[in-house]
């Protein structure tokens, strides 16, 4: 069984389309949240996710778009979240409001757990690639899963703790590992579990121009060229 993993499209339609075009045929497509936020095409991204029947968890920006609660957001993120809330169509807001905070699945004989942040704080906790093993063990020791899939950090990650694979496919719409290309991962579930990471060029200039046209903060456009 082959599973496509994405995270953090963040209203960046060009990046999401590029990833889906590049991705090989998969049996399931799972998104670790934050369909919206930052960029200027939230409706288009949500509608594409719905059309592709992605199994998606709620991210903190999805939550903010629904609730308009931007407590804890930096000023740029808060401005984008409130803009998104104003511009989302009713049916797309309803879709986001119904997203679960986590998913538990069984695929290819493996138990999968998907969450945006972490099991103890599904929306807001960052799990960065350099997290110490001690902290990783605290987070996942008692989790009933073979594979844990995360988002939120916008950084690709693959770690193993207590025999559990912990994986973050990296950011689709706003990478933060200093590589501006959109990122995704493929899980191959057979006798062995194998993960592969992929980077895809997309029209960054187009997305940046749409951010500027929408009068969202220009910094949100500039950072796309830097991958940070």
C-alpha cells in the first residue's frame, strides 16, 4: 500500500497543484492540517482537498479561520488568519469546522496516527527535526501506533522511537527549511515500511503576486522565495 503525505498547504494553490501533479498514484492521501492561512487562495485549496478526498486533520490556522481566535499568533499570521476567515465561502468554513484534531487509521496492517502538532497538543505544539530523543519518547511512548504523521513545523522529518516511525512530510505551501520547493512524502507499507521525501518546483512568483494583490502582508510573499 502506498500513502501520500502532505502538510501545511496554507492557501497556496500553485504549490498544492504542483505536489499533486508530481505525486505518483497512491492508495490514500493524508494531509496533516493547515489547508488555509498565509496565502490568498483558501477557497481554491479547500475545494481541491475536498475534490481529492484527502483525509485531513485540523491545523491551528484552520481552527483560527473557523473561530477567529488568533491568540498566540504573531501579527502577520493573525492578519492572514482573519483575512482568511472573511474570505472563505460558507461551505468551506463548514468543512474546516468539521475536521478532526487527529486521525487513527489501519493501513497495510500498520496503525497510523495523524495530527497537526502533537498528541498532547494537536493544534499548537511544534515537533522539530532536532527534538531530543528524551522528549520524543515522552510524547510517543504510550501512543498506540506504528507510524505517527505530523505537520506544523513545515520541515521534513523522519525519526524512529520505540519502533515507531515519526514522519513530517514538510510544508507544501510555506516551506521553512530554506528550500523554497514544495515538499511531500510517500509511505510504502509492505513487509517493511519505507518513506521517501520529494521536492517540487512551483510558480512562487504567481503565489507571491496573489498575496500582494490581496493586500496580505508582503513578508508572507517574500518568505516563499527564501523557503523560510
